[in-house]
């Protein structure tokens, strides 16, 4: 087929949902386009395989930011999924929605219809929680959500240490109250990763009206008379033009969706002309409003044999593949975590999130450290800094320029909160629950750092926790890129449906909210 009702660009967390829901109408022809390969790699499906996937550029766009002024001019590595399932095929599978206040603030800011009461039914529709259904959870949705099958003793020590530090034990971060420490529920089915591709795409791949094209990079959206009429893509070394009689749906993510809009002539006019691109729509908001959770890791060494640092990969693989998905192979590695309100919290929401890893994690695991240890991630959930995505070239193969602008807010509040996050991490890891496990501190090397010392540590070591959003902001004002129906303002037949439309970051991980957005968007499209 060369003409479709819907062309979906990006088979990630949102795109797979759209492909499923829109192709449910047998009268509609749907094309799903993915730049990466099929998700055949067994390390994708074994949860603990993420430790090896980190180095696999075949399934990872493996971006780098521009030099970050707030972080000693370092270029930060941004992994993003380039495979069926997108980042849901390479993430840590933590199922977190955020809280009511996040979505009510979206609606108050102009994203009408995206308040908590409006989005909750779509969370429940997507969710297949093994604990069963209730007022907040669904049990019959495609996205399988389960408790961890395997938990490391160090993760249990973290739960006890968190309580000793004054934080409540919380068995459900998506329940009535998010605050406290607990084990994450994960997007897994029977011990295997349940990516968006596994949940939504695999069950419907045989539909005759659904075509999935992998290894195909979209170069631009075809715009004719202020309407999207198709896409131009390159596959197998050849350029192809495919038509969309209905709509083109961009689900390429917070980096690639704004890049594609700009390559298609939709974006800041002067920036586009500077790259020799004809302007179809001057929209300064495209690529702006970039937000991400900056993360600081506190590491300690531990006694030999308990962490995952030197676990036998042979045994892990044997237990997982030959003994019915048992053992450490089912671990998402970031097993435990928590949400706390710091002394600086301006409202009722948690403002710091933890992810505990029973292994030493330096530079996203790309730098393997000798010995054994454990890591506590901490991020500030509501950063005030704003960055932007820009073009490096009119060549679609050139990665976009990522200006995250971490710690760039004028008042310095983001830095203040990151120092607080590092201090609270140290407080938890110094509790008696870790006495039997704790050895020498690794990062930072001293336990007595003052604010100036923690600031230097943060500027030297902080990294992304993989939650970029906001670059095609949804709203009702003239500067919003998409309206509350996710239609690109000023261009007919074109929507953006992914994390880039989020006006602000939610209080937690962004995968489940992205899937929710796609569920609701599919319903909007189908009327």
C-alpha cells in the first residue's frame, strides 16, 4: 500500500498504542513507521537485560546533549529507544503515573480535558494490573503491570532504611497517596518485559489493514496548502513518498517529533531559514519548553556477593530462559524507590523521587566499577529550568541539538533542590538498616560534604533519569504547538501524540503517562 488513512511516525510507547486502537476499525488503513529494528533481541524481553542493552546502539538513538553550562560544560548522554516499543523496550519498567495535581495543573494551564478525572479512565483502560481492579486501577488493559518476582536483599534494606529515616512504607505509588518508600510495580507479564510493542502491537500484527515498516526513517511530513498529506521516508537506501488521506500522527518522542516538525517547515521561522528550510508555519514553540528530570547518584561499596555487580550472567540466563523466568533475570534492577516532600515543597505533591539499584551505577552503567556496591538515584520532580531542541542541519540523518539547560533557572531553585536530594539520599543510606552492608562511600567520596561540596559533586556527576518532555507543548494559547485535541495549530491533518505534548513534568516516570496520552488520543481521533 502507498496510501493510508493514518500514518503513525514512531513505534514507541505512544505509536504502538495508536496502531492497535486505530486499526481496530477494519475500514481504516494504518501504517506504523519505525526507524529502528524489530524487537527480536532476547535481552529486550528479559528485564535484567537492560544492563547489556545500554551499549547496544542498534536499539538506541544514543544522543548527547550540547555542552551544559550548569554541569561543567559536560555533554550528557541521552538514551532513547530506537526499536519497536521505543523507550519502553529499553527502560527500567517502573509503572508510575504521577498524581492528581500534575494533571489538574495541565488543565489549569490550558490543556482542557486533561485534568485527573478526565485522564484516570484512560490509565485504567490501558492497565492490566495483576493485583486486580479498583477505583484507581484497571485489570483488563493490554499493558501488564505486576509485582517484582525477584528482589535483592539490598532493596529490602533500602525499604527499612527509608522508614528509619522517617518515610512511610508505601505498597502502591499509584494508590491514594504517593508518598513513602516501596517496591516499584513494573510493566511485566509472567516475568518478561511488557513493552508497548508487546502489549499493543504483537497481538494485532496480523490485521490486514495494519502495516508495520521498520528500518525506515521519516525525513519530513509532506505539507500541501497547510495540510499534512503524507510523509517522505528513506528505507533500504531508497526515498519513498507515502500518502495519508486522513491524518499524519507524530509519535517520535520529545526529541524527534519537534525535529521532524522543523524539517517539515513548522517551527521558529528564522531558525528554519538559517538551515535553508522553506517555512510553512512560523511556530516558535516547536522545540521549546524542554524539561527533564536531572538525577544525582549516591554510591556505596558493599560486602561481596550480595549486589548484582558480579552476578553470574550464565546463572541468570539459565534461571531465566531454562527454569521458567526465575531469579535475578526478572529484576528491573531499579527495584525500590520512593517519593518524598522536602522542606522546600511548595504544594501537596512529592518533589523528590528515589530509585534504588543494588549495584554500582556510574555513567548509566557504561563505566563498570570494580567490586560490589549499591546506588541511590534522586531527582527533583518539578524543575523550573527550560531548555530547547534545535536543528543541527537540514539533513534528517543529523541528530538534533539538545540544549537541556539543566540548573538554568534564574533563581537557582533547581540547584537548591538537587542539593537537598543528595542530602536526603545520604540520610537514608546512613541509617542502621545498611550497617551490615555498608562499606566505604564511593560517590561522593566523603560523607561530610557541605552545600558547596554537594554543589560541586552535582555539577560534576549529575545525569538524566530519562524523562524528556514538553517540546511540542499542548495548550489553548497561541504559543502552544498543539491544541487539547493534540492537533498541530495551523496545519490540518497533523497531530503530535507522545511525551512532547506534556506541558510540564509529572511527579514520576513518564512511560505510563505517555501510553495514557495515546489511549485518549486514539479515542479523540476515532470520535
